[in-house]
C-alpha cells in the first residue's frame, strides 16, 4: 500500500518528516509505536480520500482541528469523508486533528505546526481563548484561510463561520421547551461542555434570553466544564440535582446526554422535557427510546460542503460570485415505530 503514494505525500498527510516516514515504512527499530501509528493512519486516510485527486483540477488539503466528544467528532469526520470526494473542480483531501480534550498549549502547537507544514485551509472547532486567537493571527500571516465550525472566533481571524446561528438555535430550544412544559414553575438545567466555546455560550444566551422575555416562571441553572464527556458531565449534573430540588427539564448544549439521564435516574428524579443538540449516534438512540424530547440539528454533510466551497472560493477555484447559504436549523422528534428524521423549522 505504501507504494501507492510517495514518501512526501505520506509525510505531508501524517505531519512528519520524510525521513521519519521512510524509517517507519521500512520497519526500523528506532521508530516509536506512536509514530508508526501516525503513518498507518495517514496511509488509511490517503487510501480513502486520494482517489478524488486523480480528477483534473487543483489539489487542496484541509486541516480539520476539532475538540469535541468522540461521538461528535466521528459524525463530523464521516460527513467530510463522504462529501469531499464529490467536490469539484478542486480535489480536496483532509487531515484530521481530533480529540475529546486538548489543552490550550496543545491546540496552539498544532496550529503552528500546520502553518509551518503548509495547508490550503483550516477548519476549526476549538475554544476562543486569547492564546488561540493570537496563534490564528500568526496563521493569517501565512495566508491560510480559516473556517470556524459550530463555534466561532473573532471575525477578523477567520474567512467564514459555518454552522447554525447559535443564539437563534438556543431561542428555538427555549420556545419548544417552554410550550412542552406542563409545570408552570420549574427550573431548567442548562449543560455546556465549556464556557470557552463561543458557540455554546451564544446558544445559552439565546435560550435564557427567550425564557426571560417569554417564560419568566421557568428559571435556569447552568453547569459547564464537563467537555461533553460522560463521566465529568455526570458528576456536574449530580451536584446540580443535590443543590436544586426543582430541576425538571434539561437543555443539553454540550452533550454527555446518557450521563445526564443516568444522573437523574440515580437521584430518582424525572425529566419532563429534554432538549439536546446534534443527531449523532447516541442522540438517535435516545430519540428512538423516547428519552429525549427533541434534538436541534444541522446537516453535517451540507456543512462540510459549505466549508469546502468557502475554501475553493478563497483560492478562486469557483466563481467569486458563488453564494454560500446559511445553515438551516432542523428539529428531530421521536415518532414511535419510525426512525427519527430532521424537520426544518424555517
């Protein structure tokens, strides 16, 4: 399989030097297992993506940097891997940099390494911290376009934002939840993966602002920094339930929904309405089981296409007048005996 691609191509995909890749491919003892794994992963990515590069036209490489729970990252990766081979006239391949947890220093180091190696575009879902935004300012000097995904950074630091309008999404969740609640007075538990994600904060703001204006008897309490990971999210939810005996609804912005349900069950508490985000595998299962009331959703594949169009437009591989539409907000609801499908709210 190694002969299908040049050493230089494999090194570019893996983010390693050609000499290191050569040693790994020839089984030299001096190569660490983690390096061998990176080379193997690069080969697998090239094998699945590189067929598209045989088509005529330019070849572009996107670096997709995502800090998110694995269930979200896997859905995003699947969307890009399905959509990129269909893009024309440029042939686009992706290098994925995904982890559930990355500290600020690691994200900055990865961004600087990408800039040094070279890239035709960076797709970014990371916290908007001062250090990360400073690193993005440095990337701008390399003239690498940055497209933020789901969560944003300062507009001057990126080419475009792709994803639903987050404040509107939060207000939509509040509208639906407030009309589904039977109890006139209750508290809603709002869960974030982290307050460092600008998009999540915008969803929370839209949600709480709508409740304050239109359903003031529904109060809210927010927990965060569980990073959407089940174990840490479960701990935070249990603490909130011990503190507030009137929580009877959930707006889960940051994920970890199985852990949220477990925490309520362990406390012997019911959830009247459970609003969530994203139709990943876990939420599809929870919808089918009737454990989640509705899911705010956007089409990951259409977003992958929008990202690609922004990058191709930047490099003038498509007409500069090409209009790239906004991400539509859809609602998925459980229907007994029927697999849940998203419905556009308009």
